[in-house]
C-alpha cells in the first residue's frame, strides 16, 4: 500500500513525553500521522515548538495547530494568574486534583480531534493519557475515555451512518512512566526534543520542580534510562 493510501490517525500532541510516545506507537502500527496541537492560552508557547519538532521527527503528514483561548475562562495554573505548584511529594500529588488541571481541556481537544478525524475519514484518535503516574486529572481516566468514545459514535455523521466506528486510542493509559519511556526508547523516540514542564524558563529549560517534571524525572530513573531533559541549573 502506498503512503498516500495508508490508514490515518489523528494524534493529540503537546510536545511532551506521553503524547510523543503515543504518536510513535501510532506510527509503529502503520498509521499516517495527523498531529493536532492547541494554542489555548497556556503559560508558554514552547510546547508548540516541541510539538512541531516531534511532528517533523515522526514524519507526520500534517501538524495542525488550533487556537482556542481557554485563558478567557481561566481556573487553572496553566491558563490563569495562579502559581504552578513546585516541589510536591508524590503522596501530595495523589491527594487532590491539582490547580494545573485545565477545566474540560481533554473534552475540548478530543472534540476537535473528532471533527478532524471525521473529515479525514479516520477512525482512530490517539491521546497520551495515563492513569498511573499522573497528576490525578479526571479526564485521563479509562471511564472518561470510554464515555467520550461512546458519545463520539453518537455525535458524528460517520458514526450514525455506520461508515466509521471512532476509537479513542489510549496506549499508555495503564503504563507507568518508566514503562512509557522504555516503550518509547524501543521505538526510537528522541526524548531530548520533548518538553513536559509546566513552567519552563524563557530559553526552554524545564523547571525540575513542577509535578510534570518530577514525574518525568522519576520515570527516567526507574526506567534506568539517562534523562536528556535540559533542566534549570543542570
């Protein structure tokens, strides 16, 4: 089958570790990659630069960036004038949903991915959510994903006509961060080009202290893989 005739997958990409691994898995399964990112009023635009690099590195057919200004809604340390929590313990991370949770973000992003998938004639949407080593976001849980998939097949022309059954693919959802990294290394992922930090420096260095950085560092350590991340002070 020629590349132009391949099966298509929409892959949500933040330029971070998880979404990049999910994209590499989709590519390994033979999909043509359609990478989707968002300029949503987040604290920094560095993640979009990382997502662009990832899309190029993984030979995406297209990298689409959609503007949705969630800063107008606020309510999150990533979109509002709220400090990003730093230096929390892993037990503290498990106690409550953190202020870095962006209200309804995955629902909004998946809805856009659903629209693009329908136009592309794609039945598969990949998202790098994880329900083990994560910050406790409600829209990363298996039951949420199952509910969205059910809704997606009720809400689209392709689904109602039975032409395409939409699948929300979550290959990382039951993996530890170390397992995710190990899988990515097997697939040749260059984690040096990814950015997971919630509050990086202007020159793109990770803060090393936010929840995302701490989970990333823990993952590399447990995986026994050198961490290529450029951290502040390193």
